[in-house]
């Protein structure tokens, strides 16, 4: 295979995974980051992951991510994939809706146990479950610790020969004769690779708007908290507690991490490429909301145990599917952006698929539902100008999906 040069813009999880999969197959890769590796939403992630998705293609794709997490657990120094299961907790009505997907999810390769309240409490003694609640434990699911995973993956790609440049902002994607020919950096330096990959997540439209290809995406503030350490490891899996609208998991240093997307989070219109997530304002209502939701569920968690807090952005395409793949209108450009609240679960497969688009011009799985070209005939401008809230977008999405909507990490 001829040597292929690739420039990747944005060193969060998506950029790192793309760099890994390209470099492992011999491509010459430069990864550009305007700040520090992982300083976007990636280092702020809850990193809870399940394979159980709302359609077959997404469930199969998540399975590929889990293949990669399992492999990374073997080949990355100082990284552990905590494959302890990822459990969804449902009330009766939610379970009835979710269970309509079980045949599809099994057929797509997932494995899970359905547990009643006493089975859950026996298996995970830190949880208190109502009699009418049901747990669906995804046996391939689990969690990672971004603070150890990001350095481990960065070290691996550097070992594979990737040039990682921090403090380097891309000012423009260079378009010549209808092709993306590379990037222009702040300061004027130009890089002209064979392929350009944009993995800037919530910053996508800060670059794409300037070349007339904005995406129909909206970004919202998302926060997560951790308790002070306990004496030993909390006895619970990674949990999407849909009955209460919160998620939680243990951490590597014996804390409990907690988050929620259920409050109406503030929308952030990306002001420009210079924006940094430290400029986000946390919502003072978030923590009281979460604590109220877990007071009966996780008796070990009390208000005065909360120790630390991180704030980032989750970025939603109009149809809640990430943007992964080439852009037909701009040959030479590939996207891996806007992963909703599930980018930790999507990024392994996203990087693999982008590497296959570039090196093979085809992918091992059907990835058409992620193609940025699905929005070719969509009224992106109207979507971006619409005055709406997070909950209205979620409700509209639920209506299109026969009532099934879950915040799926
Ligand atoms: C609080 C919180 C909790 C979450 N919990 C979960 C969870 O439990 N499970 C899950 O699966 N997902 C979760 N997510 C989502 C997940 O963390 C994100 O989807 C994922 O980290 C996105 O990774 P990324 O690489 O696409 O983006 P980012 O990590 O945001 O990286 C984009 C990078 O691009 C850089 N950049 C931007 N513009 C430029 C430019 N012009 N030039 C150079 N560099 C540029 C930025 O500095 C940034 O580092 C959570 C997110 C948040 C905020």
C-alpha cells in the first residue's frame, strides 16, 4: 500500500482512536490539538458504556467498539477496561418499551441478563431497587477511567510513530477546486496531506461553517461529579439508571461517579475555535438534582461526600446518530464528530471506520447510518436557527422512534 499522509484535527478520544487505527496500518499521521490532548470533553467523560442501542446498525457498531476495548485492555500499558457489565434500570413501562428491542439486540451480538430487584441487590449490594424495577445487565458493557486511558492511548500512538502537536489550532480547512487539500494553522503554516480528518466534536461547525458545510448539530452542557473515596470498591456496575434519569459507576480510586442529562441543560452555540470548555458555567441545580435522585438508590452517597466536578459539552446531531465518514461534497475530508452523550462508547469504532474509509474505501460493517451525507437534503439552516430546548429535541426524537428514547452511554 502506498504511504498515505493524514492530518487529524482534534485530539480527543475520536482523534486518538483514528490516529491509532491509521498508524497501526502504516499511515503517516499528524494529530493536531489546539490545547492539550484530551482537554475537550474526553477528559470530562463518565466513560460508562453499553452495547445495547436502539437499532441494529448501531448495536453492531458498538460491538466493534467493545472488541477494541477488550483488545486495548491487552495491548495498552496502564489501561484497564472494567468490563463489569453495564446495567440499565427501568420501571415497568420503560422495561416494556426497551424489551421490544431485545431480539434485535441479541441477533446483533449482544449478551445480557434480565434481573429482578432481589437479584440486582444480591449481585450489587450497594444498590437499593424497588420491587417493580427491572435491570438489564449488558455483559459486554462496563467503564473506563479517562484519566488513565487517554495517556495510555496517547503513548501507544506516539510509539506507533504518530506526530502529536499540542497548542496548534487549525484556523481553516483548505478547499481548492472542490477538494479539501489540508489545513491552515493559526500563524499561517499549511499542511497538505492526502486526507484530512476532523474530530473536533462540539467545535465542528466552527470549522465547517467557514467552508459552507455546517452540520445539523446542537451542543449542551453536561456535568459529572465524584464522591470522596470509600474504604473499598463500590459494589455496583456501570449503571444507566433510566428509572431515575441518572447514571453512575465506581472509579479506580474507590469513589462513585454520578451524572445526569435529565435536567434541561443549557445549549451552547460554539462562539468560535478559541472557545475552551473551562469557560462553561456549571448549573448550580445539577448536584442537588442528582443527589435527590440517588438518595434511596445509593445510600452510601450523601451531599457532603461530593468531592469533584467536571463540565463539558455533549453534541447531538438532529437524528442522534454520530457523524462518521467522508463528506461527498468535499472529497479529502472525513468526519468523526458529534457523538451525543455516548462518545466514549463510539470512539473506538469511529476511529476504525475512518481508517477503513481512508485506506480501503469501504468499511467492515454497514456504517451508512453514520454518514454525514445523510443530511444532504436536510434543512440544516432551519434546524440550527430553531428556538428549542434539549427536552424538546429528545421528545421529537422519541416520537420518531416509537417512544423508545434512552440516553445511551
Ligand atoms: C460530563 C460528561 C460525561 C460524559 N459521560 C459519558 C459516558 O458516560 N459515556 C460515554 O460514552 N460518553 C460520555 N460523554 C461523552 C463523551 O465524553 C464525548 O462524546 C467524547 O469525549 C467526545 O470525544 P471527541 O474526541 O469527539 O471530542 P473532544 O474530547 O471534545 O475533543 C475535541 C478536541 O478538538 C480540539 N479542537 C477543537 N477545535 C480545534 C481546532 N480548530 N484545531 C485544533 N484542535 C481543535 C479540542 O480542543 C478538543 O480537544 C460525556 C461527556 C461529558 C461532557
